[in-house]
């Protein structure tokens, strides 16, 4: 059977139903986004702490001078707004009036509403739509409507869409560009697994999207396109979704494949890593300070985080129940109480060099090297409020500026590591988000002999069914 990919009307314009997924912090930028739109699809630049440039065209270093978290948070928002406007301008110029330009933001990022409003105000007429997930983005519709921009909420279930629709979206249905279904078991980055869903037991995306379409029909938006995101590689494998009355109008989002293009701003080391991944090299984990599950490439960075959690024991103060064994911790050698078996485990870890015991919000201790403890504490102190609330640093976007909980050393500074991997060759000791199909780079003949296509070549290849 010959593969056929019909065009689709999105954001009021007929385009290829192919969407570049928006990756965070400078990984989807104006160049890659504009090239995707120029090829006839929807390009998506990241509005999460995007890059900006000085008068000489040099990258602006995001150096923070504020003495408090709130002062640094304000600096972060200024960087983000300026960077978002810059990338929108670049994308608009590169696209040359073709395709569509979307901006991607995370609802749980720090100052999401202020960043969105600032970029839409500063880049009027350059942005066609806003994709938004990582939380329940109920205000995205109202904000976009003020600027005459379409909104593309990201959901992972029909239930999530129903909640958003009832709370806000029913008032702004004319500007709903599409609903992005992001499969929580297949997509890269942060995923929307609920507490009732098993991370080890993936569900059939067809059934979940069919349920989403049924809910959209019930809510009165039967023909709004759905965007399938996560696990899409060759479209010929999804042919039964196209022109399917159960699914309705359908588009497809690609987050991982656009990383490996000539226009992609990631390092050559990152691109080389993608070409050499194997099945199972992407790990669904819950180390993120957002509290969400996320999918990333297994490397020493993730392995070190796993090690922190593995070297973990419960403690009490004073002695309670089985917690009868004394364990001195910290510079002052204060006594806490653990079980006798956990005391032996702790002694083994300390003998191996993991001599620093750090308390978690759940009355447990993790054991790390002293230099790792210093790094963790420094990162927590340097927090600039990149999230609406952060388990790692205990920052929260509220009047008190804190979650009220102890900072959690089992997590990490996500701002620091994503900036580092976006602007260096270090792919071993930083967080590298990727979808679970990323191993297919090494199996797809399109990438034989290390071939790296242009965005146009990739879009043409995808539109052919492969």
C-alpha cells in the first residue's frame, strides 16, 4: 500500500501534520524551528530560558548577580523573555512565511505566565501557537486569546483534558489549535504519568487517544486535531491512524528525531551519542525536582542519582522501635538511630568513601562523597527559581519562597544541568532527555554512515512514511 500523508488545517493554515516537539533550554531554537516551518510543518522553539545574543551576535552568558533567590528569579525571567523574543524573531525570518511557528513552555517552570506574556507581547505576529504541558495549564487558553494566538495543551489522558476543559478551555474553544497527546511511557523529557498508572506497564496509545477523541466530542470540540507525541518514528507504522474515524484529524509530533539535524544546535558529541544508543538506553525515572517522571539517556549522571537513592536508610531521633543502633553523622557527629542491619550497610558505604550523610524530607539519609555533598549544597544555595516549585532546593513561587519542606539531596539542579548539556560537549555528566525510540537512530538506514540530514531532508523523509 502506498503511504499517503494528507495536509491538515492547524492554527487556521493548511500545513503538513508534522510538528517539531519543543525541547527545553536552547535545544529547540529559532534556526531549527524556522527550518521545520520552512519545510511546511509546525516548528516549535523552546520558551524555557532560551538563548539571546549581544549587539555583536555573541551568546549572552546567563550570569546571576542577585543575592537572594527571588532576585535571581527576576533575573531569570528577564533572560527568558529576552531569549524567547530573540528565538521567535529568528524562527520567523528563517521560515519565510511558510508553515507555522509555535512556542513551547512548561506550565511548572518558574514565572511561566509572565514569560509567556512577555514573549507574546515582544514578538507579536511572529508566533502562531503555544504548546504547553508539564502540569495543568488551565490559564494558557485565556493568555493566548488576549494575543490572538492558538493554544496546544499537552495532556496524557482523556481525564486530564476533561478537567482542563471544564475549568477553562470551554470559554476559548475557537483558539484551540490542537490537543497534544503525549504518551507518558514513550515520550522524552517530563511525562504525565498519574499516581494510578504503573510506569512499568505501558498502555496502548491507540486506546488512550481513542478515549481522548471521545471526550473531545463529548465536550463539543469533535474536529480539533489531536497530535500524537511520543514513540513516533516511521509514519507508515501509524498509517491506520490516518483518516481513521475513531481517531479523527491527527497530526504527529517528533521530539527526538529533530535533534539529529544539521540545524539542531546540540553538540556534535550529543549527536554522536544518539547515533550509538541501544534499546534500553533511555530510562524512565523520577529523579526530577519537578516531581514528574521523565525519560533520559542512561549515563553516569543518571547512574550517580540512582546510587544516591540506593545508598539510603531510614533514621529516627530519638530511638524508636527497631531503630536502636546509634549512628553519628555530620561534622558534630550528632547521633541518629537506625536499625542494626542499616548500621552495617552505612558502615560499608562510608568505608567505600561515601562518608557524607545527607538528610532527606522523608526522614532518610543518603550517603555521598564529601565533594558531592559540597556540590549539592552549593547548587541548592545558588537556586534561581527556575521551577514553580522545586523539591531539590525547596524553592516555591509563593510569598514565602519555599515549599516548607527540607531540600531533597536525592534530586538535582535541573537548570544547571540543562544549561550545561546545551552549551558544552559533556554528554556523560549531564541530563540528556530523549524519547524511548532514540535507539532507532542506529537502526534506521536513513542515518547510515553517520549521515546527519538537514531539517528539510528529515521532514521530506518523514512525509514519505519513513
